[in-house]
C-alpha cells in the first residue's frame, strides 16, 4: 500500500532524475529565496517595493562620462532583477556567484526589471 507521501517522494525523485541541471538549480534557488523571505523575481512589478534574494550571475562596471554604474544580475530561479548602483565602480562582496538579499523599488529599463541603489545584504556562503 502506497501513501500519498510515498507518491510525492517518488515524483520528486523521478523529477530530479529527469530534470536538467539548470531546472534543479532554479528550483533550489527559488526554495532558498523563499526561505530568506524574498519575493519571487518573476512576480515583481514596476513600482513595487520588494525584497528579492538570489545569486549574482554577472557583475559589470560601466564607465560613463557623467555617472559610472555597477550593475549585477540577481537570479532567484524565477527571473532576473538587475541591481544598479549609480556612481559606484566596485563594492566589496558584490561578485558573481554571491548570494544577496536586496530591497528597493522595481523600475523597468529596456523591458528588464531594475532596482537602483538597492539596500543589500550579503548572505553567508552555503
């Protein structure tokens, strides 16, 4: 006799065996984001003040004549939010692969979600 818990465990095991590495990573990031109290990036809308949590995929310094920027793409398994620090060239700890919790108001730039000058916390490595 199989219980519902047994079927659920079997489904989970089957999914882990058939899912791609990217799908498994996305699910783990979504779970970690939820545990950290982050709102799924896929649900963030322009104008909302949000707390998002995820892993930095890329960090790029963009030199501009009037205002340099440091930009980092935060991925939480559901979507990407670009964090932009105006007037910054480097921030200690802001590097690819780092887990970050960021808070701020969502804006849209070129159909991408952006948070300008977010308040952030670096999470301890897992």
